[in-house]
């Protein structure tokens, strides 16, 4: 049973703890901020799964509840973006914040991450400060498209397949 649990941990990207291996103490100067943060936030596997589940369910609930306020773009923008942030943060519980950030900054998905993050900031900016319903709605449409593109970056060859499909669908000869 324990072996299956260890394989499941490896499958989701968590580090498998070796009972005989003691953590090596390194120089205090060589710690990066994320290494120190990961050491301070050590959670048990059960706590990681609970955190993941709570964050993911809360994020999905906010995202789906945002439909109730769809005709109020400012409220919709806030709840939709907050739901996306919670759902995105849920995976940090599983794989750790350092690995989450390194995966987001991977050269394959750096542009998708930048557009997705920028679209969330723009949506919140339009909702909180500009308070323009049309701009907020446009920012949410941009955020939704960026969310799809960012999510496709985790599926091998998905973005190229979607790009080729879109080009072939809209290929109009004059």
C-alpha cells in the first residue's frame, strides 16, 4: 500500500521522501528565496491533498458562481478572476510553489503564462479602478482565452493542433 502511495506521489510530481536520506545542510548563502519558502511550507502528503482539494473546489465554485452575476461585469470579473487564481494556486499544494513557478516559467509556456497573468491583472484593474463594464467584459474575454491557451500548454501538441484547426476553419480564399 505504501509503495502505491509513493508511486502516486511521483505521478503528481511530488518528491518522494526517502526515510534513510537525511536532508543535507547547505550554506546559508546558497539558499534562494523559493528554496527557503519551500522549507518553511513543508506539509504532509495528506495536508497537500486537502489543500489542493479545498483550493480547487473553492476556485471552481467561485468560477461557476460568477455566472450568477454575469450581467454585472464588474462583479463577474472579480469572482471569475478570483476563482482562476484559487484554481491555479491549488496545484502549488500538490507540486510545491517552487516547481509550480518553474513550470509556469518553462520556455514552452512562458508566453502563455505572461498573457494569462497579464489578463488577470487587466481584468481586476478594469473591475476595481476603471469600473467600466465594457472594458471589464473585454478583459474577461481576454482572460478566458488566455486561460484556455495556458491550459493547452500542459497538453503535448495541443496548442499546435488547435492552431492548425483554427487556421483550417478560417482559411478563406478570395
